[in-house]
DNA sequence: CTGAAAGCGCTAACAG
DNA sequence: CTGTTAGCGCTTTCAG
């Protein structure tokens, strides 16, 4: 009907007389007319909705997720898109079917946050849904994966320590299967190598990315190492681990940064709540989310266009934003010079 | 077609022969058939999706929201519902139009989290959408509003302080227009009254619910009050404010709980990250979210049923779960006896 | 400039 | 037991 035309804003060539226009608008108001999203979606083959798939619920508030989500929400809303959240367990493999079941046209595209992907799943999902990943463990070939510069961040952190005179630096790393863990180790190695400090393999300590793990590793280190063998600084794989370290030290009346320097990773907001406030490497979480939105939307549009005119492909592959975002060192109060108990080796 | 019947699980009386059933299932698999949510929604008048409206983005990660969201996500998913998030600015009034525009059938119901509602908006929204609120500033008549026992929580907190021997207790309260602020003040008064401690009106200090406000209020208190006039304990309107207090004190080398006892409210997870860990009043955030889901869903079902058979109304108003959830005191390390500098007044 | 007609993918009622 | 029919509310040609 004419109604559709006027209610959706003038449709190009078709102009409507002012008389009927107001008549329609009034009627709509009187009838409390609301357009129906389902019907519109059915017709337009577009729901204007993005799906976010993430393992939100780690028992612990997932600040990391919240940061990205804020970026997504903001960007999506700015482009008139809704956002629906699919929360999965941390066992991605167990929830693959569930995710697939969301491929029923209720969202136009998906953003998978820090997914643990299997090759077969990637393939299946691609069949039914256009999607991008953020910090996937194994960036699947052919899928857009947004990432941060883990290697560079770790390098920055460790170099910061070295510049303060530290040479005995332990790295409390993360679970091997997680995204970015390998890269952070590489950055740690590079910084040491550059300073001609030999890498002590035993000082790269793997463990979980949670507070308890940080506390345990620190406690273990403190309890089993002779005073002269202790490191002077700890580079922690994330902020939670760093906070665990802080706790373990507090329990033993050790001070930061006087007795040990501590540096974290992520800059989730709890980093400024510790005492002393944590020096850490900030990830651009919001930007990550916003960028993810841009990228899926681009894919969706491209696909929609492709349906109509198969040509015009590869129109601007040069314009795509980089998929690796840079990180930033945030200097706060948890790093100082090495304690006097060690002579600073020149 | 028969297809619909078999793909949706046996439809009561209509049984399908095993032969055609497998034929259909196979064909579906071969064709990579996916049902279409929009079409189904259009027909069933039900999207199986809930909307969550909240002001998520306070610049600061909103742990409060995240807690509720987790509860919602879990409960919704358990009942086969999706969740889409509508993020609004903190100026609810400015976003009323936006919220209304989401009433287009894409969600079957809404949960408004800590909304600031105007009477006219409540009315309008009710016209187009079934919804419940969580901790609305002014629980609108006739709308389900979930709440926690703010009064009781404050009472618990202050009594805890009193039991430790404190009698000089300042309350760093919240913004007057926020939900629960009045109630917490009432709880504070009740606890004091019960202990026959006169209420010093100047000790109920209003202010924002953020860290900086806590720091400022504490600094101001410390800087403008003679030592003999100082309180021995601070009851903070939320955890962020408590953390601000902690910071202000740390800056002056004051210790907790030796010099002052501090108690918070919310138990957002950062409460255990402070040093000492914060004694606080825990809100059942997850439960709040889960309960909200139950309630909207019940309303939606009821409404859907009402369309068919107008009767049978008021079938079980007694069964509805209470709308006020109880809170719990979480004792950690930030409360101790009053400092020796004050004699404990009997 | 306006309205009639077709159809998006699905479900529900009803004949074969 | 199976297939046909008629919309759900909207958009989009395409004739009046």
C-alpha cells in the first residue's frame, strides 16, 4: 500500500500527496500502529540484528567480555543494528550444535568472542551464517579474526621491567590452548633477547588465567625458592593472575613494588582497584568490539549485494582495517626498581 | 506440509509414517535446511526472544548489570528464549522514543534494568509491550518490579557495625533519585534507633555511586573534621564508594579496619579485590535476573492465553514469587572494633 | 499519484 | 496418514 511508502520515508520516485500522507500518519497514530519486525525481516531477508556468541559466565564477572560487548553495542546501535547474545559454556565443542541452531535467520551475522574452534565446526557454521571471530584460539583460514598485538604487548611489558633494571623476570603465562598465549611468550622472549638476558625456561610458568592460579603460583614460587634465587619481577599473563600474586604477597607481608615488581595484562578495570594500582598492558576492548561489528556488517552487505549482482567482487580489499589492534602500556604503581637485596647486574 | 509436522516434533494427533518421516529428515539434511525464525515468528506471533533494556555503559564496567545479565541469560536459555540487549544512555527520558521503537514484535517481552521511569512512559510502553522492571526508581503501579531488600540490607550492615562496638557511623549514601537509596537510609536509621544511638543528620552524606565520589567524601571528612569528632566506621552506599574511601585512607596512611571500619553494599566482585577485602551486603544479582525472566515469561504466556480464552483469569495470583529478594551480609576483612582513640561508649 | 497483487517461509485447519 | 489451502504483516513491482 501507499502506507508502506510513507511510513518508511519517501521511496525514491514515488511521491505521495501531502493530503494522503497526513491522513496515513494520523491513522497510524490513532490505531497505535507499530510495524512488525518479523514480517519486515521475512520480506527483506534482513533482521538488522547481530548475534554475539561468548562464554560469558565463568563464575567470575567477565570484564573482558563486558568491555568488548560495550564496543559492540555502541557500534551496532550506531548502525541501527540490534544485538542478541548467545551465551555458551566454556566447552565450545559441547555447544556447537546449539550455536548452529541459532542459524535460523534471526540474526544476519555473528561475532564469536574468544571461541575455541574446531575445523569441522568452522566449515559447518560458514555454511549457514556469516560471522567473524574475535581472538579465536586458532584463527580459521578464510574467516575474519580480530586480534590484539599480544606479542608486542608482552614485549612492551617486559621491556618496561628491564628498563627499571630488572633482569630476573618470571612470566606467569596462560593456558596453552588460549588465544595469544604463545604470542605473549614470544614477546617475553624477544624483550629478554634484546637485552641479552638469557631465558630461564623454568621461569615461564604456565597456569590458569584466574586469580587463584596467580596466588598459587606466587605462593609456590615464594615457598620453594631460596632468597637469592628469587626473581625481582613478575610479568603476569593477565590482570587476574597479577591480583592473585598481589594477594599471595600481601599474606606474607611482602610489598609491591618494593619487594617485587608486578605487571599485568588486559587492563580490565579491576586493575586500578588494587593497591598499589597495577601497571598493565591495556587491550583496546571497546575498539575490538566496534571493529568486529564493522567487519561482520561489511561481510553481510557484501553477501547481500553478491546475491543480486555476482560481479563487482573484490572492490576494495585494500580498505579493510587491520585485524590486529595495538595495545598500550599503562604505567601505574606496581613497578619499581629491583629490590636492594639484589645488586643490579650491569 | 507434512514436513512442518515432522520437523517440529510429533504434532499431537497427526502421526506420520516412518517412511515419509525419514524421507523428509534426509531431504532436510541434504538440502541443509534451516527453519526461518522470522517466518515462524510471524506465524506464531512469538519470537521466543526477550529484550533487556539497560544503561550499561557508564564508562565504568557495570558489574551490577553483568551480574543480572548472567542470571537473565541463564534462565532465558533454560527456557529456550533468546536475549537481545538494548543499551540506552543514562538519561532514560532521552531514550524513551528509542525504547518504544523496539516494540515492533522482535521481542515478546522486555526487562528494564534499574530504569528511571516517567508515568507517561510507563503507560505508553505498557500499550505496546509486556514488560517487568528490576529495581525501578519508582515502581509503577500495575507493573511487576523486582527489588531487593535495601532497607533490610542497610539495617544488617549497620547492625554489624554496632555489634562490633561502633556508635559513630557515617553513611555515604547515594543519589536521591536512585532506586533503593531512601530504603537504605531507612535501614540505617532503624539500626541506630534500635541501638538507641541518636541519628546525626549530617552523617548521612549524599553523593554519587562511583569511586571518585567515595574518595572525595572520605577526603572531605578527614580533612574537615577534628580527630575527636571523627566517626569510627563508614557505611557506604555501594562497593565503588567503599573503594573510594579505601583509596582516600590509603593516601593518608590510614589503615582498615584498625583506624576505620568500612562496609559496602552490592558485593560486586571487585569487593574481594580490595585490601583488606570488603565486608559488604550481597545482592542476589543472578537471582534477580532469573526471577525477572520468569515473571515476564509468565506475563507473556498469560497474555497469549488471554487472547484465546478471555476467562480463567486470576488463576494463581498466590503462586507468584515474592518481588523483593533478600540480601545477605558478607563478612570479610574491613570491619573491626572501633579504634582505641575512642572509648567505646556504653 | 494510488491501489491491487504477489510472495517472503512458515504453521494450522481441514479435506482428500 | 498426507497434501492442499489460507493467511501471519510487510514490501515491491506494476497497472490503473
